[in-house]
């Protein structure tokens, strides 16, 4: 098969994949007797049509940037971290423990501590699967899936039996002290001119943007990043060059888990203000779609996270204003993963038809 | 724990192990042919929805089962297309199809019945009804074995017995037929099968079709046997537990029966925390029981209880030499 030009591979493959996912979603909407154009209009109006909508879109995008970066870092070491969901939930536990530990005077002190807590717990949760992969060759995909379930069982136990305040009915921690409340975009001077109503998007957005940049620096501007990418391309070659597979596997996975755990400063600390059951709400899984869509590049992850933020907020609007169930967004998410991650050869083949040099006619 | 309680728990063990067993055997065919299938969960969910909807509309559970198998087969075909024909990433394809199934089942059920993404409750002939095995009543007079036969083995729905029969059948197909030999070979070394003049692509699609049918039965049992109708996310991770059982069983049929019975036993115990407390004299938190199959699988994967070695060509698309 002809190789596609680099720009086409980077830009067109995800776009065509998105288009195919969009067409199938439109067919699904049609087949349940609704109008796809109405649906799209509702989504765009609800997610992008107002500063209020953007506040939600950016809030979701913040979480997806963290989990997308988590999957990206692991992908570069050719490891598939499907356990972002569990790591994000455990990160939430870390954030909650930090926030509840002290009567924090101000968020500027609480945020760095909570970030450390979230990242540590996320990294710790991936440490066992990473170790088993590195040392004993246990397939990381299966072990991280198992750890997702173990995490959710553990969180339920912690919430119901340990962290729930006496007298409270629902399984959740106590509310965090007021000193841990992160400023939302409508509380930040300057931005409050745009965001006049209360929105969930908060200062974590900027942490996520910095994380995007730092992951880029890590992967393409440091020795460690080079080792991770070399290992991901070819394990025997990396070994021959003196790169330790155990070390790279462990470090790449720990960074991945830490990034997934960091997500919790956005949803647990920034939005909920307490730890609830199933706090990550599937964001860990969306990270897979975001990383695939973003072609495993931090800038692509940023764009894809915005796209999925739009999809999530728009999907919620659909659930509110139309009779199209909110689950449509899960379908779109699955289709995007399918086309960008598994049927990418098919998409390339379709594109190849347009890029193949025309056969010369023999007279 | 008295004998009657034990029988009750064993009875629900068998009921809860059935979907796991069917899905586990489904995964066995696919993975033995060298195609990883994380999408068991999605196929079961799709089958459950199709069965719930069609059984309600037609009033016949068997037409519902056929619809369930058809729904599951569509997903198996897409997985085959992605992982065999287009040589994509099998793990990602499975994950993607699970998401699609999770969303589309609710979407369809909601648009058909407007009951919050459920299908209407099934009753009568639209549901599997318990079958009493011969002599169950008279045999219950025999001490110990009699009640076991009457309470645990008898009185299940048809698919429970189908699932149990699938175990020797799978063993026979895998180890005593030409198809089985080729299936095992294509999962270990597809090039050798190709050299022998057998189509790798066709074998793998056949394996995936069997996977689809068995997942269809598993989903149909969920919707029309275990429960009466489809509900959102009703498989609740059973596809992944089945995957865990498959690894626990080291990709072998009889061990798959043992593993799924064990995991079914945990699920049955998790429903009866009172029994555990009275037997062990201390309380095990229910979440710990829920997590037990997953923890066991990690332990097995870690190679502490004998190594689980997957089929060697698993996960790799086969590229024919030119």
C-alpha cells in the first residue's frame, strides 16, 4: 500500500475517522426517528453557544486532557494503559485524603499538596500492573482492567465503611474544608468578564495545559522521553542500545498513572468538593479515545480533549432538551476509538485511493 | 451453615456461573484462534438487548435467542473486520465495541419502548422457564445426594444445561476434531497452518462466529433466564470476569467450567453476606467478595499459581508472505 504523506496521516486520518463516526451516529439518530441536524444544533448551542456552555465543555476537556496524556505516555512505550479509570478514582481518594487531612487555609497551599496526593495514588495504583508487566510479563491490558474493578470495589468499601461521616446516608466523604475550593473560571479576575455565571471549569484547566506542555518536553526533549519512544518502537533495539526494559516500563506506567490520578483535582477537588462513588465517570476510558484521536501527541490530545469536552457537554444537552438519550455520546466515543484505533488501516486505504499516483495510460 | 443453605448457595452459583461459562467458552474459541477479544462484554450486552426486545415483541423466547445471537454476531463481524481483515489493534477494537454496545443498547431500547432504556418485563413463554429434571421429586428422598440433585442440578432453565453441555462439546471439538487441531495451530503458529494450505482468515472468522453465537447465548440467558428483560449495563462486567476466568483456566474447557463455577460461587456468596458472617464468625466486606475474581486473576497472571501462557500468536494480525 502507498504510504500517505505525513500531513495526511496526521490530519486527515483522524478527521476522516471522526467523519465516519459522525455519519454512523447520524444514521443511528435517524433510525431512532430523530433529526441529526437538530441534534447537532442542540449540541453546538449547548456546548459552544454560550460562555456558560464553554464553562462545562472546558471542565470536561480538563479531565480528558489528563487521562488522554496518561494513555499517550503509555502508548509511546507501546503499553496500553486501559486502567486510567481506576487510577483516576484512586487519585480521587488521594486528593480527598489530602484535602480532609488539614484545615487548609488557602487553595494555593492545598492545590500542590492535593496534586501530589492524586498523582501518588494514581501512580501507586498502576505500580503493581506495571511491575508484573516489567518483571513477569503479565499482560498489562488485562491487569489494568482487573485493577479498575478492584479500585471501584476498594473505593466503595472506603466510602461506605471508612470515610463516610457518622449520620450521613449517601456513600461519600465529608465536604472538603472551604480552604480547598479551587477558583472557577468565573472567579478569576479577567476571565470573570467572559464567564458571568458559575461554571465548573476551574484553575485545573491551566494545570492540564501545563501538563500537556510538560509531557511534550518529556517525550521529545529529554533523554527519558527518547528512551520511552525507542522502547516503544522496538524493544530489542532499545535493549541493544542499553535501555532497561524494566526501568522504562515502570517509569512510563508510573507517569501514566500519575497523570490519570491528577485528573481528580478537576472533578473531586474543583467540582464536587468531596469524594463520591464512581468519581471519574468514565473519563479514564475517554482518555483512550482522546489519545488515539490526538495521534499520541500532547497538542493533538489538547484538541481531542476539547472535541470530547464538546461531545460530553453537547450530549448532556441532548439528554436534557431532546428525546435522544445521553448514551449517544458513548456510541460516538466507541466509534471514534474503533475508527482511529482499530480500523485505521481501512481509513488509510480509503485515503490511499486519493493519494495514489494515477496510472499512466499506455497508448 | 446448614446443608439447606449450602444447597441454596450452590443453586445460585450454577445460575450465576452460566453466563460466565458461556462467555468464557466464547472467548476460548476466539483467543485459541489468535484473536484477543475484550469485547465479550459488549457482545453479551447487545445480545441481551436484542433478546429482551424481540422476545417481548414476539412472545417467544426462542425467537428472542435467535435475535440475540444475530446481534452478537454483528459485533463479532465488526471485530473480525477490524482485527483480521484490516489487521488493526485487537484490544482497541474490543474496547471500542464495548463502548458502542453500552451506548447503542440503551439508545435502541429507549427509542423502542420509552422505559428509560429498559425492555418491558418478560413473562410466560417469552422467558426461559425452569426445567425439572426426571425423577427430581422422587430422588429428593435419598439423603444428601437426593436434595442436591433436586435443588441444585434440577430446576434450571434450558440454557444452563446447554452451557454445561458446551464444555464437553468444546473439549471434543478442540482436541478430537480436525477443526480443533487447526484452531489450536492457528493460534500458535498461523504460518504453519497457512503452509498446510488452510486459510488462516477463514479459520479465524469461523472462530469469531462461534464466539459470537456463544456470547449471544450468554446475553440471551442474562435477559430471559437470569432476569426478565434487558436493563442498562445489565452484564455489569461479566464479560471481563469471563475473560479473567479464561486466563484462570489457561484457555482449557474443563478448567473454564471450574473457574466460572468458582467465580459464580463468589458472586453467589456476595449476595448472602449473612451466611459468610455466621460461618466465618467475622464479616467480610461485600466489596472484597466482588473484587475477589479480579484479584485472583491478577495473581494467576503474575504466575504465582502456575504460569498462564496465552496462545502464542494471540493479538497479532497474520500477514501472509508474498
